[in-house]
C-alpha cells in the first residue's frame, strides 16, 4: 500500500492578518514554527521515506521542523494558487469590494487579474500528486504507527487552497461541504494496491507475506492517472496541531 501524508504549512503573519498570500513568499510566524514542531511528531511516526515541499519558504520551514532525516525535493507545482492582483490584499476588504467576484473565486469560476485559474491549479496539483505516488516505487515499505504491515510512505508540504483543490480533483471531497484546512494540519491519503478491503483484525491487514516488492514497484510505475484516482482513499483530513497537542500551540485563524 502507498500512503501520502499531506501537510499544510504552518501559520504566517499574513495568515494571522487574513491577507491573501498566494505566491507571495512569506515566512512562518513563531506560532507557525511551533505548530510544525507539533505536527512533526505525527509525521515522524508515519516513517516517510520521501519528502516534498513547494518552492515557497513557508513549506521549507515547516518541513524542517519535522525532524526527519530526509532532504525534501522542491516541487514548484506544489505551490499555492497565484492570486494575481489580489495577492497581499485583506480577504474581508476584497470580499466587501468585489462580493460577486470573491464568491465566484471561492466557487472556482473566477480568476483574479494576472492570477491562476481553478483549472490550471487543479491540473498542476493532480500532476504533482500522480508523480509523487509513482515515485514511491523507488522506496522500500516502512513501518507505520497505525497499521500492522509496512507501507510505502511519502510526505509533502503544500498550501491550503492548493490542497483543497487537490482533494476535490481526486474526488475525495465536495468543496461545498469542505471546511478550510488549518495551518500545519495533516491529511492522509492511502492507496491500496490490491483488490478487496484491508482487515483491521488480521495480521498484516490480511495481505499475507507473499508480496513481490519488485513486481509491486513495477505496478506502481505503470499506474495511470485514472487508476490512481480510483484507488485513492481518504484516511484522515485536517488533523490540526491544536488537536495533536493543545497545550503546545496557540489559537490560530483559519484560512
């Protein structure tokens, strides 16, 4: 089985002020560093063997707090949506000044001037995810804290809107019923590579010991985009550092 651990970056000062960041390269606030440290405990327990960050510094700083013995690969296609002339603006002011456009942007039907469209965002995030899934063919399965068998695990740090659109593009959520991801929150997508359900009561999930890892790697490399979408299962979404360790974090703004 493949497991992709997806983390939103920790809080920035612009998050606190409810400013739209987009591609603006804003570093973590001190609260964001603390959040990432708390989230790091969960990430380490998953024992990932590959790591990825976007091209923006807030994802690099978040990953650095996980305490992993991994050098992450930088993927510009994991970056946040380019918001064009809206970047740096305060969300409430833009919503009040352009109410119809703001709601249409949230619905995925409007693009700010010089910004990136919803379709462009979903295409690149899906492409990045498919590449990350197929790249797990190059790593060995490793132990996980919640499963009775080893899994091929990778972790990627990205951004709030980008991850929401990815989940939608993988047909895992309904955007109209989705609550925004909180800073440094963790979501987990599992991708079973067998037919039939896993068992929570049988050793090794009922998979048995006869798996050929080379054959499994070849199968992973050959997966089509459509097959990956069909296999994706949402194990966990939006587990925030405040829930992981309430005493170690501050209350943060959502968005």
